[in-house]
């Protein structure tokens, strides 16, 4: 199946994958600077207790899009679908950029709507990347390929918050970050049109949502893999929404300090994910590495609840770094395992797997909002650590590929 435009000459066998890796990096880089300031940005317009509900609303709409995406792919194909959602993302960033100029009247509603639109678009675009990449991947190299793609994403997530910390000192300047994201998206458009316009879609299996659910539920290995993914996405959702608020409001760090802490912590992904992906291909199954990762993740996360009196930047960067070591192990082995089990024509399974993020973003903010009625913000991380420990039961039930 051809994926790269034949008018472009490639001298190396791996060049098509390198193009996809670069696109993934650039796309993630455009989204990364705003990732950990979005919740604080929205907090300007609604009370912090209600920020989670915006994430939930965006996730409900994204989930509907994931349910309908197979039909869209069958009619328009992956390339045109990708371009459409890239355009929606671009429009959302244009609107969000105006927050530098306006903050009253109808504008807060437009900003919230634009954020929701961008959230949906980026979720679908990452699914499109999965389809592009799966076309090029042999089963025996899945771990290495997924390790590289995840590393590309996490390199962007390291650079992004660091750039955001340089650009803004106060959240009212968030528009600068959205302008930067806007310009970073332009090369993605150019490269997509240049290199992927000749993409040939496979036949996407016609399986209903209910039958997809039954297929996953009846297969214990898939069910446990999806369950671990749910736990990991739950962890990410609370860390993205509540950790920046916790560090700024409870601990007292500035936005620039928060972005520095996050950038330092994410280095663990760069160090580990490619080697772990290769190891899971050749030597050790995903099950053992995934379990170790959940133990590390749960321990580091739960401990955060008990250090509210500590305002050392080094301490918080270290504890977050340790937690991200666990998350990196879980993420790369979970992705490797699922993509060894499915092919690119199994869009129902792949889209359901990617839909786990919006599903979690529906559930987790509501759950957190209920907890915050009774507990202080720091105790969310104790609960989150316990949830990560529950994930160990799921990982131990996975059937290894080795």
C-alpha cells in the first residue's frame, strides 16, 4: 500500500516512516506549549471547580466523533479526514489567539468553544497518524516503531512547556502560546499535502459500536489491555487538569516554574521509550514491564498528597520525573501490545483505543469534582495513586507476546 507521494524520491527504505515520525513530532510540538496551561487559561472564565466540566463536554463530543469516524474514513479517506481536522485545529488557535486582546463580552464563550473544537480535532488527528503509521509497520517491529513515535510526541511535550514558560509569566498572556501553536501547525499542513496526498486507504471493517465493544470484552487480553490504557489515560487527565492548578494555587509556583518542572519530568520518556519498545520486541514481553511501570507510577503519584508544605522546585521535578518513568514504561508497552494484536483495517479497535482518552475526560473530571466537595486538592493524587495500583491487576492478566 502506497503512502508517500510517488513524485517524492526516497533513497532509504525507512524514509516513509521518518516522514510520519517528523509529522507526529511537529503536530505534537504545536499542541504541547498549551497542554499544561489550558486548565489555568480556562480558569480565567469559569471557577476552577467547573473547569473539569468543560473537559468533559469536549470529551463527549470527541467520543461521538470517534464513533462516527469509520463512516467518514470510508467516504473521504484518511488523508482528507486528516486535513479537515487540521483545519479545525487551525481555526481554534486563531480564535484563542485573540485572548491577548479581548477578555469580556462574548469572547470568553468563544474561547471556551474554540478550546473544545481544538481538543476534538487533535484527538482525531492522532487517530489519523495511527492509520498512516500502521500501514508501514510489520508486526515484529511494532515495539520499536511505537517507541519512536511516542518519543517524538514526548520530545515535543518537553520542548513545549519550556517554550511556554519563556513566552509567558502570567496566564493573561496565554494568547502568545496559541499564536506560536498556530505557526507551528503550518509546516504540518505543507508536509501533509506534499508527502501524503497519494495515500491509499485500506478497507475499513464495518463493525458496529456494540459489536466492537463485545469483541473487546469477550477477548480477555484485549479487555485487560484496554483497562490498563484506561488507568493510564485517567492518570494523564488528572495530571493535565489538576496538577498545574495544584502547583500554582496550593504550592505557590509561577507558571514558568510549573512548565520547567513538567519539562524536566518528561525527559524520562525520551530516555526510556525507544529502548523499552525494542526490548519488548526482542527480549521481554510487555506484561512484566507494564506491571513495573504501574508500581512506580502509583507510588510516586500517591506520595504527592503528603508534601503540600514542600515548595522546592527540585523536589517536585524529581517526584514527577519518577512518576513519569512509570508512565513511560506503561505507555510504550501498552501501545506495543495493542498494535501487535490489530492491523490498520481494524479501525473499530484502533478508534475505540484512542477514544479511551475522551472517555476518561468525561469520567475523571466529574469524579474529581465530586471528590473536591469533600477533600482538599492534594488528596486527588492519593486517590490517583490507588487507581494506578488497581491497574496492576489488569496488567498481570495480559497474555504476553513473548
